[in-house]
C-alpha cells in the first residue's frame, strides 16, 4: 500500500509561498539539530503516509506534530490534578478545618524529628 504525499513542494517553491517580513525577506528557516528514529512495520508506515497525505503534510511534519501533541497531553495528565466538585469541597474543607493529628501521627512526627532534626 503506497500513498504518495500530496502538496510536496521544493524549497524554492516554498520560499515563494511563505509570507515575507516588512523588509521583503522570507522568515528565517528553523533548523532542527536533534534527530529521532523509529522502526515501524510496513502497515504502520502506510497508515502514517496515508494520514499525512490526507492532511497535505509531509510525513515528518505529521509525525512530529502528532508526537508533540501526545507528549503535551501526557505531561498535562501528570502535572494537573482534576477533582470533582465533591472532592474539591472535601479538599478545601480539610485545608480550612484540619483534623487533630492522631496519637500514631504524633509519634511518627516525633520519630522523624528525632532522626532528621527539626528542619
């Protein structure tokens, strides 16, 4: 299965299509200094080529954009805590009206201070 990329243009043709700055020059080309490599099956490659062609993008652009979006989602899922309304109320209530520490908690805190000091 082979899906040719749609909309491929040469560097010279792209320069003609790019918007220019006020001084009439084309915007600077962003240099990519790092490299990623991946081995894929023939079916995976065909699927990616087909998807890129449908969007009129290069395989590289399609893959990089897709991977970057997935990376941002993964980071957000690990950095952002989302609580339900019920959980949010319980959290705020615990902050505003904390319970007294139990005997076991006080003992553990004292053991920590004895071991590591009161930092």
